[in-house]
């Protein structure tokens, strides 16, 4: 799961409300997935929206609002979908020596 603390900027100007709301959301998600026997792992959101989920190229220019377009390989997709794939890759590749996306 992506660390939600850095999403505070997008929600409300009331800092205490944002912190409370994000803690509640994280707690609810953790409860529901653990209830089903799923492990919860937190992944930092550093560059997940700028990194190409196909080739791994990380450039600020790749992110265009809610749209992702890799300047290196031309891969185009919704930004949230691309970031979610990158978070999934972090979990899959954690602990492995190679970070190749080709298998």
C-alpha cells in the first residue's frame, strides 16, 4: 500500500482533519485486507508517478497531470494506473537481486 501521508496536500487545508482522515483510511484498509489473510506492506511513493512501469525510466516530464507518457519509450497510460503498477513491482521485486521488468 502506498504511504498516504504525502497525499495530505490534496485533501483539505485543515491539517488535523487530513491526518485523522488518512489514519482512518489506512486503518480501515489494513483491517479489511488482514481480515482476508493478506499481508500489508507500505511502499514509499517516491517517483511512482514519474517512473515508467514498462521500462523503468524515471523523468519528471513523464507525468502530465492525470496522464503518463514515457519520454523514453512512448508508453502512454493513466497516471494512477502507472503508479499502481510501479507499487506492485516494488512488492514483487523486493528482496530480489535483479529489477528487470522482462522476467
